[in-house]
C-alpha cells in the first residue's frame, strides 16, 4: 500500500506498476477519500438519479494557513520531490472526480505559490468524456472556504459544507472499529436545493464515512485474491491529469490528453 501520491508523475507511476506486476506483488494506492461520508452520499444520490443529469461538479479542500510551516515537508519540497498541494490534496480531488464521472479529455489549471516555496493555491477544471465539468480547488490561503461539495444537476443541486469527520475523529482518539465511527450528525449533513424558492433546502442524511472499508479491501486482496479497493492504474490515470494540470498552468492553456477524441481529431 502506497500513500498518495503513488508517484510524483505519471511516468514514474507507470514504472512502479510495471515493477509490481513483474514481482507478482499487489500495489494499492491509499486513496481513502473515496470512502468519505460526503463522497459516499453524493454517489448514492447519483445512483438514484436524484440530481438528474449532472452539469457541474465542484469540490474543495481549502484551509486558512497564511503562515507556512517550515517543519512540514509538503510545504518545503518542490513538486519534483512530492511537495505542494497539487500532489497532496489535488490527488484526492482528481481521484474523486474520476471515480464519479470517469475519464477526462481536457484539463485547465492555475497553480500558484502564494507564500513562496511549494504550490499552495490550485484550481483545476476537467472536462469529462461524459460531458460533466469538474471544478476543483485546493489551497491554504482561503480565509472564507467554500463548500466541500456543490453539484449542479438538471433536477436539483447538492451542497455539502462540512469536511468528512473521520480524520478529526482519529486524531481525537476514536476507535475506527466502533459501530458509530464515521457517522455524521445532522448538523453536518448536506442539502438538496431547487432554486431560491427552496430556502434552506432538504437535508440529506449522510452516508457514514467508511475508511476502515479500504483496509478490509486490502486484506481481501492479499488473503482472498479479490480485486484491490483502488487499482494502481487508476492512480496513474489521476497522475496523468495532474501532469496535464501542471503543463496547463505553466503554459496558460487547455491541455488535451493523449488518446482522447479531441487529440485524435488533431
């Protein structure tokens, strides 16, 4: 099991996948945020068709940390060595978008280092093959963080303000094997909305967060030969998007991914 990012770029990720395959070893990226409460709740809404056709998916991991932490390696190291929020939080944001809406063919990004050092302010726009547009933010300079999720559909919108509580619970000493671990109180539920006349909207009971399910999946892979909970090839696909995002930011242009219909047309 490899913590994210699987590698600092897609080429290195592919080499790692090939090495694991040659050695006959399981290789599982730690993309645990597929089991966040907000992500699972949104997946349930999509599977039930509650939102209709999804038009735009917005997701954020925004923080207010105006002073850099010199002891934090992610803030001190360059991207080539794994530093910066694009390779830290951006990995999760892109993975969640690909998990929900599939491959992308076009990427636009803005990547800034507002405090000096590693990148700390990132915006990535994805155009999925399904037609869905994903807008993703990650940063440390958000004095007024936006909602964790805002998803606009043809029938309704889903807004979820709060960040999944499992990490905070673990830091506070919670037992991940406890039956109530991952449950979110009503005050932290998201809402369905259908325009201004809908007022505060309709509360949506949150699916419990299930990070322990990731580890159970790893155990089933090792002991029973089941497919891994996250395939390494999926992490490489995410790194290809992040590589394109970095090129987009450096060259101030939309990047068309190789193998997409748009690149074939060219």
